[in-house]
C-alpha cells in the first residue's frame, strides 16, 4: 500500500485502513521532512508564537506505528502500467494500491520585480520564514482577501506590522461569506488598523534585490518589507499526468474516493480529491477544509480495505458536513455547509457587526450553510437544523 502525501489526509487514510482490517505494509511518501502536523495554526498561533513541529504534530496512534515513512522526497511520476511511483531522489516504489493525498500549494502570480521578501504560506517552513520576516513596524502587503489572507492580516497586525490587503474582490472573504458579512469583517479589520485596497491587484514589485514597495493597477504605490501571496491554490497533481485520471480540478473520484479513469485501486483524499457529497448536489467539489481529509480518508480507508480483502465495499452516498473555522483577532468564526454556494442569506441571530448567526440559501431557497461569529454554543441548534434538513 503506497500513500503519497504526508499530511492529514494521508495519515487518516492509513488509520482507517488499519481500523477496517488491512494488515499489509503501508508506506507513506511525503515531500516535507516532517511527519503530519496541523496546518491551521500556521496562519494563527504558529505564526505569532513560532510553534515547533513537536507542538504541531498529530498524535501517532498505535494502529499506524508500523507505517514506513519516506520523507523529504516528492513523487514525480506515476506509471499505472508498471504500478510504480518514481520519486525526485530517483527511487522507484511499486504498489498494489495507491492513495493520492498530495493536497494543494498556493497559487502565485507572475508579478515582475525582485522576489526577496515575497512569501506564500502552506508549510511549517513557510510559517517559520514568514515569522522571521515580520518585525514590529514593518510594512506587510497581503495579496488576496480570503480566509488565509485575512487570518494573516490579523496575525501580522498583532505582531506589530502595518498591514495592507490588496484584493480584486469587493469585500474580504466575500466568496464563502457573502458581501454583508464580508463588509462587517472588513470593518473589524479596519478598526485594528488594516488598510484594504479592494478591486485592485499588484502589477509590480519595486526595489533592488529586496522588495521595498508594490505598485497597484491603479498606479498607487504601497510600502512593502514583506509581501504574502494568498490568492488561492493549485492541486498537487502534475505527477499523475498521462495515466487516464481526470485531473481537471484535483483528482476526480467517486463516492468511495476511488479515482475515476483507472481500473486499479487508486484513491484520492483531502484537499486534492474532487469528490461527490450529498451536500454538493449533482456537482463534485474539492473542499479545502480541515475536516475533509478526515472524512474522505475514513471513507477511502474503509472502501480500499474492503476492496483489497474482497469484502463488501460501501455503496451508500458520501455524506460529510463541510465544516470550517477561522480565528481573527479575538473573533471566532465557524461555518457549516457551503455558504459560498448561496444566492441569499439571512441574519437569524444578532447583528453582523457583533456576535451573529447567518443562514445561507441556494437558488431553490434550500438552506445550504450557516455561519456564526462568536456564537460557538448558540450555533449548535442551527447546525443541527441544517443537518436534519439535509437528511430528510
Ligand atoms: C495556513 C493554513 C491555515 C488553515 N486554516 C484552516 C482553518 O482555520 N480551518 C480549516 O478548516 N482549514 C484550514 N486550513 C486547511 C487545512 O489545513 C487543509 O484542508 C488540510 O491540511 C488538508 O489536508 P491534506 O492532507 O489534504 O493536504 P496537506 O495537509 O497539504 O498534505 C499534503 C502533503 O503532501 C505533500 N506533497 C505534495 N505534493 C507531493 C508529492 N508530489 N510527493 C510527495 N508529497 C507531496 C505536501 O507537501 C503535504 O505535506 C488551513 C490551511 C493552511 C495552509
């Protein structure tokens, strides 16, 4: 059993394989030098306080204590004819079954100019180099106003930086939250000193070898000691090309996370898996939420173990509630479902500029998500109601 990708999805799949009775060898290949660790703190407390891998790593369960780890080398090529994966270090690994758990990487823009001072944030090493760069009083330009951009804005502000957020969107986090809640979140950031340049992008980095300022498409120039690109993601699937898999948006899989387009037992999980789910209706989606590597990993592990031992593979629909949280300053936001797919929304408790709960509805007026800000307990009945509406 070969699992490629040493993150949460790879780990949870290995655990589920064991739970479901697979006793064969499991090898996990990862391009980072670390065993799986928790990524959400990287834009939050790991950035502000500099947490180590020891503090972030997932607890190793006894069931996977015998896994063989090959770390620090990326998979470069899959060959389904020979059932082999070749790594960057030249080693070749054969497999009976393969799990793709390679996640995503940050998208970057082709902006001309110097690159020293330019960062992205996905890995622990990224967080360490960003932490070393952000000094009190320095100017930090964040390109992108999604969740990661906004969490970074909050953390860099708390570290004493002057933060500018540049984004093509009309409001921060508009895609997952809608314009009203986005505008309210913008106000909360502005009150902490963040400056937004919405409806704009960066066209040039200026300076010698190190970035000193950025030029916007409006012609305006912003001072910049540190620039972070947080403009979305690209699935890590290039190594899978030319094997008949559908790689249009991650790896297309069925309800058991089994890859479409190959007869071999090839599965995909986590951020890289473009999967069906009752919550998505007729569509398949890649969902970059922390709970999805666990949900898809559990499902893939159960189905793959059954396929390998010849027992009954699950046939029920995949039904896993997408769940997300975000911490910015002292605010805690929680989201369930797919608020980003909504046509309308309604504040059902509180006000958007304080603790509140917002329900989201699709074009048929069906509830498709709920978001709460600073309402951890109060949100639970709304979450339950939403889940029940999906079950009926
Ligand atoms: C800064 C940050 C903050 C986040 N905050 C939140 C949050 O608040 N709430 C929330 O719900 N979610 C959050 N997330 C998202 C969540 O962490 C991800 O959804 C989750 O980590 C995805 O797990 P995964 O196993 O699919 O991918 P990953 O965790 O990315 O693991 C994939 C692993 O595979 C490796 N890899 C890639 N290509 C190859 C290759 N060719 N060969 C070998 N290895 C390879 C990668 O380097 C990585 O180690 C955050 C993510 C980040 C980066």
